[in-house]
């Protein structure tokens, strides 16, 4: 009971911190960073769902782009309201992932990784084709995407073009999505994802459809990435092929690897720590252009000295705390 009370208290403190963050930062640029941080939280959390099956994709950011382009097209050309447009973009991303699953899941491991990169680049480069310029806008992409607009609430007008207002909107949507992802992982389906990662042959021997469940993980992860893409499109007001290139995918990989994938919060921890490092440290020092070099160095150091990610530090701290409260408990060195 005491541990549950502490857990609820921690969740309450986290919620209060997230609600207060826009008023704790000093500039509008930092508030915009908070918006992208929330959107990227959904990207890394959805990506982790796929890694539970043991497969790592290089097309996840492109799936985010599919959601962004889908949202932009239906809201701009068909007049869909932004909430419906985001759901449509997410559904389109999930459908594209389902189609790609047929060739991709003929491969495993390294070959799946390379195959996903090729498929993602084929999709991304198709957005640049001059023959499809009327649909995707060519290299410059699509502009003037409708925003969530304004709403009247308790006699006050809330303009979602404002970074603070959009932060709260994105926070609410992403919080619901993260809860759904957490519930999926904790469900029987999530346990099967773990089984496919560690003992896929054994799982298949007892009747588990390995390809079917891996396809499900890819489709669900891509759908949530599509939601993130829809939020991105409506906030920025434009999308372009370069916004979803391989460099963005490398950032996602680094966030996830540095944070760790053993726990749900690991990738989120990596995202927060590296974003703070980049935006509040490197940018203030004027060396943010060296970010790829610094990120690469951090990735190598993490693999060498912290192979289980930043989340392992949290688990060690929790174990030490428990050992102090229960003197008979021993703390594992790992």
C-alpha cells in the first residue's frame, strides 16, 4: 500500500510538472521545443512497441511522414476538420505499414533493417517526384496546412496556433496514446511480442503466428507514429520530404538506444535527456552544429559503458533505495 501511494504521488508530481512546464521556461522558442518534445515522445514510445518483437525499423519516421502528409492532404484539399484529419493520417500510416509488412517480414534482423530503410526511402522520395507535385508538393512539400484554430472555453478564446495552447493539446492527445501503448504492452498481445523477441521458434512451436503478431506490432506502431505526424503537420503548418529523412530516424534510434528499451519509460528518458542536452546546453554554448558528432560519441559511450541505457541507472537507484529500507535485500551488481 505504501509503495502504491508513493507511485501515485510520483505520477501526480510528474503531471503537475508537465502542466507547469510552459510557465517555467523563459522564451517562446523553448515553448516550441516543448511541443516537439511531446510529439517526439509519441514517436519513440511507438517505435519501442515494434522493438518488443525484436525487429528494428528504419522507416518509422517515414511512417510519421505518411501520417503528416495524409493529414495535410485531407485537411487542405478535402476540408476535413483537424481531429478527423489526424485520425485519417494515422489510419493511412497503419495501412501503408500493413502493405509493407508483406515484403519486409520475409526478412529478419539486419535484412529487415535494410529492407525497411529501402522501403522508407522509396516512399519519401516519391513525395519529391515532379509527376506527383500536385499531390505532395514536390521537394518543397505542402504549405498552408490548416491549424486546430480557436475554441471558446469558459468565456476565453484558446488559439492553438500559440505554442502554449498547442502544448497542452498535444500533451493531452499524447498522454492518451501513451496510456494505450502501455496497456497494449501489458496485455496478452504485449507478452506475445516479448516472446517473439526472445523465443520466436518456441512461440511458433505452440501455435503463435509470429508473422501475424509482428505485422500487428508494425501496424500499431506506425498508426501512433501517424498521429504524431498529424500533430506535427497541424502545428508547423507545412510538411516536406526532408523533415522525415534518415537523419531524423537516426535521432530516434539514438534516443531509444541511449534511453534503453527494457522499460516503457526508457526511450522517453533518452529523448528528454538528449533534447535538454541539445537545446539547453549545446545551443547555449554555440556548438549545436556539432550535434551529430556529439550524439554519435554519446551513442558509442552508451553502448560501451551503459549497454542497458539510462533506464538502468534508474533501476539501480531504485534497488539501492529498497535495500536501504529493507536491510536484508541484496542489490544486483548488474
